[in-house]
C-alpha cells in the first residue's frame, strides 16, 4: 500500500506552507477572511490538483497513442455550497487542446479514460459531489457506497469511496463524519 504524507507549517496571519516531497506550497486566504492573499486558498488548490491529475493522465495516454498536440490547458469552474462547511457540489472541467482533426476521437478517449479509470482526484470529487446531495437515509441505503457495519465497533461503518478506497465513518446527527480513509479492505475493520 502506498501512503502519502504532507507537512504543513503555520507562517503568520492566516498563511501556511505545505511541504510536498520537497516542494513548498504557500497557502493563504483573502483579506476579507483575515489573510494577506499571499498564496492560493486550500480549496482552490484542490481544483488545481484535479486539473493536474487529469492533465497528467491525458498527456500520458496521448503520448502512448503517439498523438501530437500543443497548447493544452484545463479550466476548472466549481460552485461552493452556501452552508458551512462549504464544499464543491458542482465542478466543470473544460479541456482546450490543439491537435489534428483525425485525433479528436483519441482526445475524447483519453479524457474518458482519465475520468473513469485513472484520475484518483476526479474519483474523490465525484464522491464529494454525490455525498453532498444525499440525506443520511439516502447515504445509508445507497448500494454504490457498499455500506458495511463494523460489528466489533457499534455505530462505525465502512463505505466505498472509490474502487480502491474505503472510509470508516460514524453518524453525528444528520451528518456522516469520515474518520479514516484506507486502501486495504481488511484494514478498515481494525
């Protein structure tokens, strides 16, 4: 099982620096929210991660197909919910690329493969959007989430977040709180 770790350190005001594999990423918020706007907000970095993930997939797939392309960009437009915690409940990706007319079907195939098979960030966003629209009763009876009660721990459940991940969750009033995210099915029950 692969694990990822990120170290994030408070700077001053509302800014933080995350170290990701030796790369420093500065995060901040706007002046309206008490920051200095010295870096992107954490939520917007999620959108950048989505674009980067699907973009890397598409470039890899197009290269394997030996498709020549240029001027590739990905725009991400996302809507936040009004209530707190504010989450993205609608995300639209716009892909722009220059390539030969006869290669357009290959680009469409590459985008679909990224969305349906390879991009883990896209899979997580799909789950967020789905979960944000469901009541507890709908969540609990949704067959796609594949709920399983942890019999040794009353009130704790595992749910399928994607084809590779399960989450351990508990109910708190009308909300579902995710406690851990695991890749190994059996570890979810420990």
